[in-house]
């Protein structure tokens, strides 16, 4: 029941995080521009274990349509890409040359990417809990683009918020 989330924008938050200069500078940049976070999850979603359940939802077509809608909505968009496959993003997504590809918070520091994503003014999310929580914990966010469903199972969880913009590509 999504009513659980209504009017609860401060019920969960990050503890203070000591960031290195590179991450703090990224937050400062994100807060100073029309920052658009794109989160692309590939990795385990493409494995045989999860492919049938989670793949082919946040497709290349989904991302391209969301990017075009964002460009139309925010003329001075500055993109920040977070992914477990940055090289795929660089070679497949049609985004401006000044895009920042965040690839330095790995392993035990991966949670910092989640924290960084909460500083954007708009989020284009994957059908991933990492994306979901970045959007939910983002107090700056004005716009969230999401895929039309969360998984390829019968009766998937209904966790898409009413004010999010669903991108259908079929």
C-alpha cells in the first residue's frame, strides 16, 4: 500500500557521511546545475538467474525516451550516470559530452553512489531497489522517470509513486 509513504519524506535518511573531495565536489556540482541522474543496472540483471524476471524492462529504448523527455523539460540539463556497466552507458546512451560518469565508488564504497544520487534534481531510474531508494531519499528531486513495471512476474510489487512519470516503450 503506497499510502504508507505519503507525507513521510523525513522518516528515513542517511547518517552523516565523510566524503572525499571528489565526491563532495560532485555533490556541489549537482546542487549548482539542473542535475539529472541516470541509473543503469545491468550486471546481475543479465545473468541467467535473474534475466527472465528483471531484464528487458529498463531497456535502451526506455533510457533514450526518458533522456529526450528530460531534455525537453529542462533545457540546461547536466547528466550524471551511475551504473555497474559505465562502458555500455558511454557507448549506447545518447547524452551530451559533458556528462559525468561516476565510476569511482566501488565495492564497500558503493553506498556512496546511492547517497550521491539523492542530490539530483531529477532521476531516471532502473527497475532496481538501488535506483528506487535514490529517488525516494532524494529531497531535491522534482522529477522521477521510471519504467512501467518493476519485474516480469505476475503481480509485481506496486511501488511506483503517483507523481513519478512512467515511460512506456512498447
